[in-house]
């Protein structure tokens, strides 16, 4: 496909369980971002990957959240011991060059996470 | 307090009418300001990108304006269509802010027959 894809589209889990969310960026894009969109809130930056550089993890809300990007392509966001406040839509975006000041970000459709 | 505030929170207009959405920001300095359209259940899609030195940018029926003195931006939609129903999000990219884009909470627009 030509766009950013994410899976699953919906995930319902029980409090305390771990979840993994996947993002496939646009082929050739070097930069990848994860955001969280809670109901009635603006998008919240979580983590940023650019090529082989160390990721910018400054937006991760707690140590229960982690992410990795294998081979500079697919990324997985993991949330351990999920809490109800983790319920949100998790969006992934990629850009061609990683210049956040000028590049257009292409977003995936998101994963809607519901923690019961 | 959110550094990017949008108004109105929601808006309903009739098909064919024009509307203007507002964005007030306190982020300063900034490198550029963007407007995104987010359809329900989809990711945001970029509409316009303006640098701090630009006053206006158009994309079809969408025209964004920027007043850096008053720290205000607006998105004007002309001759609205049903497909314009979506959330419109204002985003400010701070200068030297690393990778942290500052997103507004959006204006939910509904276009009706």
C-alpha cells in the first residue's frame, strides 16, 4: 500500500494486560512518530524515530510504554500493565526526511485501544 | 493551559456555505503552522503549511491565514461540501522544539443538506 498502515484497528483489553500496536510507515520514509489522541484532547507526542539515531522518547508518559523500530521500517508500541487511562487512539505518522519543521507528516488510521 | 486553542469547538453549517475556523496560539517562536483535516476514524491529513513569515496559503477551497503579531490563524472553507465534515486541527511547530508538534484540540465541523 501507498500509505501508513496500523494494526489492529481496534483493540479491547483488560486492565493489567500488555498490548502491542504495530505501524508500517510509508516505504522509504526515515522518520516515524507515535502519538496518542484521547477523547477531547489534542494529539500528544509519544516517541520519534529517525533513521539509526537514538529515538526521542521524551513524550512517553510512563515506563509502562516502550517502542521499537526494527530495520528502520516497522515499529511496535508496547504498553505494559494497561490502565483505563491508556484508552485512546494511538496514531503513527511517517515523514520522508525527518525534518519536523518542514516535512509533511503522513498519518495512519490509528489503533483505538479500550482498556476495560 | 493548551498552547494552541481552537474555536469554535464545533460548528454546523449548510452545504454551500462558507465558514471560518480560528486558532489562537502562544507557542513562540515557531517555525511553521499547519492545518490538518481528520475524518472520523482516520488519521489527520495535511491541508496547509505556513512558515512564520507567510500570511496566507490556499489549497483548493481551503485558505489559511496567519497573523504572527496577534498569534492567530484562521482556516476559511469556501462553498462547503458534505465531505468537509471532519475535525480540523491547528498545529504549531516551535522553533528548536525538537520533534514535539503542539496540536490544538480541533474544531468539529458538520456540513448538512
